[in-house]
């Protein structure tokens, strides 16, 4: 396997003394897991922040081997990781993507939607501008995975004008995600980790109007 692609870092986990295992979302190959030698070092650590856009070269010598990757930073979103609300939103959508998409299965619509969503989180004047896009991404992910097609499963998506209404729809969408994507997971703790990221985002969004 040899892949060269622009990608979004969706997760990064330390592996060994100096390496990092990443999951990268690409347009043509979907989610790709790879080992980045030296990923915990001073130069690469800020590159492998979830949400960052990178240019990746991914190679595997054989079908049973973990691919290795070389990455170069294209778009940094690291500076927003010190701000609680943007950091929580970036953490949620990247965690959701990494936890639910199968490896090496292309979802071009999701790859196309995720980068503008992350840009909006970083640059919109307030969460009212990007929070509806988070909902839209969740609905798109459910649809791409084959869920949410039946009547009543896809709630109408509000804008941020009526915040209590938006939060109510946000809560219903969280229930749909948990039911469809994690309802039969045998690893309850892992499900809690994933949905816990959404719960943290919900708590911060509620503080906007004190709801």
C-alpha cells in the first residue's frame, strides 16, 4: 500500500517510547490508521493534534503490517485547543469520526464536510454560527453509515437563532447517535469515552444562554 493524500487527523495515540498511532480521514481512502515514528517528538507533536490538516504519505510493506506514515502540516488548528468551546467541538467531531468509520472505506461526503466544519468552529464569531453544522455533520455521518433514513430518525435541523430549541434538537440527536452507533457495543467504557466528548460539548453550549 502506498497512499499520498491530504488528510485530517482524527485521533492520535502514543505508541512505544516515541511513536504515535494516528487515524487520518482522507477523501479517497476513508479512515486510515498508521504509525508515525517520532510522533511524540517536539517537531511532530503539534502536527498530530486532532483536527489538523496534513499531507500524508502512508506505506505498508505487507497486508499484515501496520502502515507507517510521514506527515507534513497543512492547516493548524492547535491554537484553538486552548479555548474550551472550540476545543470541545473539535474533539467531539474528530472522536466521533475516528470511533465509528471503518478503516479504508471511502466516505467522500464526510471528508468534504469535516474540513469546513472545523474551519467554522475556529473562525465563526460565536458557537451559534457553527453548532448547527455539528448537527448537520452528525446527521450526514448517520446517513453515510446507513442510519437515520426512517421517518422520525432525522430531526429538523434548527439554526442558532432559538437556542433552547437548538439544544433540544441537539439532545435528541445525541440519543439517536447513542442508539444507532453505540447501542450494542460490548465495551461500555469505550462508548462512554466517545459519547462523553459530546456531553462535554453539550455542557459548554448550554452555558451560552444559561440553559
